[in-house]
C-alpha cells in the first residue's frame, strides 16, 4: 500500500493544506518552526489514536486546543489520507477521513469515513461511516456484483473518543478497515535517541524491528546477526567504509544475562563497549540496521538524519533511504543538509513556508525555475543554498 495524498485542516500550523502525488521517497525541507515535525506527527498522532484513544493522543500533545490551529475560525481538526491498495485484484484509491471536535472540554470523533469507488464511475462508496461513536461498516465489500443497497451493513457502537477502525479493523470481514489498521500499526515515525540505544539491554523483547527510540538496537542486531548473516555482514562492510577503524560489531550476551554491543577498532586488541564509541558511530549503525530490515515498514518517517554524521556521508545515506522505499517501504525524510538534498530528484522534494495564514507546502517539481536548473544539471542542495526555494529561509 502506498500513500498518495494527505489533506490537513486545522492541525497545528497546517490550517488547510493538501499534499498530493506523494512519491515513494519524499524529502521535506524548511526553516525551523515551519512545520516539518508537525507534518510527520500526523502519522504519530494517528498511530497514538489507534493504540489508545483520541483523547490520550491529544492530551500527550497539549490537549485539543493546542492541536487545533491557533485563531482558526473552525472548531474541528480534519486529517484525510488517500492510499492505494489491491481490492479484488484491482489497485483502488481508498480514502480515510477523520474529523475531531470537542464538546464540554472532551474530544470526540465527529466523523470517521473509509471510502473508495466500487467501479470506474460514480461517487466513492462509504464502507465505514461513524459519527460520535455510532455508525456502520460493510461486511461483504468484496461482492462487487451486488448493488449498493444490497451490501450488508453491520451497525456498531464505540466510545465517542475511539476510532471505529481500531475495533472493526481487527476483523477480516471488514477488508479495507482491516488493511488500513495494519498499515497504521506498521508505521515507523523515528524518534531515535542515542542514549536510549546505548548500554546493556534485557535479552528479551521486540527484536525483529528497531523501535522508534532505538532502545532495542542490541536485540535487533543480534536477531539480524543470527537470522540474516549476509545482511549483517553487509552492514559491517558499510560501517567499516564509513567509520574509520571499525572492523566488526558484535552483539554480546554478558555473564549477567544482559545484551550489549561491542565495537572492534583495528587499532586496539580489546573491543569497546558501545558506551565508549561516538554518537555518530552509534547513529550510523542504527540507521543501517533500520534500513536493512528484511521486512520494511510500509511508512518510515525520519527527521534530520544528518545530525552527528559526517556531511560527505549524506548522499550515500540518501540513496539507502531511496532503496528502502523501492523495496516496499514509503519514506519521508526532513533535512537541513544540502549534501543530503543533493541526492534528491526534482519530484522527491517539497518545502514548507510559514505564512500568517498557516504553513504552505510547495513542490520543487511545480517551480519552473527550479525545474529548469535541474534540467541543466544543477543539484537540489545547491539551489536551496542559493535561495531558490522561495519563502523557505528564516525571516
């Protein structure tokens, strides 16, 4: 499944934006405070709504009034995501729409819809439609020979601040809801913390995928070392090329039953524990473990991967993000690095501009001047440095 577009109304700094035709690999740039973190937090917010409730997701962000755009003339937040998924052998454009409001200081789901076209013509059909905790879902949505009025509707009730897709998406009979729930559960919005990745870890826990904070890095490294040795060797080869002196990395089970990482520097006989290596070394290893995951996340969001890393490594890292996307995981990356941006293609870049009316999203491919310079062989990072991204520079 691939996300095609995102529409936001009254979500923090985004009063009304519609990002369409999203590529598999998208690089987002903009000044500090323009909304890059907010754009990625849309996916984190939906993920939190699914894990808990809408109220809990809002509370962790300062409550409803802090998420609602300031000075907004409306009292609802709208998030709408369009994505493609195969249904009865045909790739269909599915729309998930979530509208949130507040009543008596309590947030609730004003409207939640999942819709797509059953045929080439006509309006999209609502296969899930809920308002204020009540609604229906279609149970025989794959029966395309039936007329709309013959489809079976199952009426349900949920808590007003709970996503209907959270409960109904657990059941196979609600095909589109089930698929979108699985998509949301598999999103990875990176919040990597170097200190969380360091040190001894319990040898049990999630070991197949790197967590958002990276606190299970030794477990995932051991899993790949044991289950995917060729991939782990590829990671070590890359590390040796990018980090001078590093010859091998070993996930080591200590005598007390805890797991840690040991780094071998060719200049020394004794390996270093991970707490003695540089922040950049830990971060590069974590990114390589993440990007060599045998089962890519359907959506990966990473903010400013250049921090703590040597600038000349950025073009190669950008290529690895693109390769990850081509293996099946859509990737969104924000950056302030011209070196990273130089590796991006025209259609892969957008920038954010903060105005009095809220943040705007602009695409590089829609700017005639940028497109012309790229056709002549210029690189995106150089154009950004020279100020061709109108409105992107801090005021």
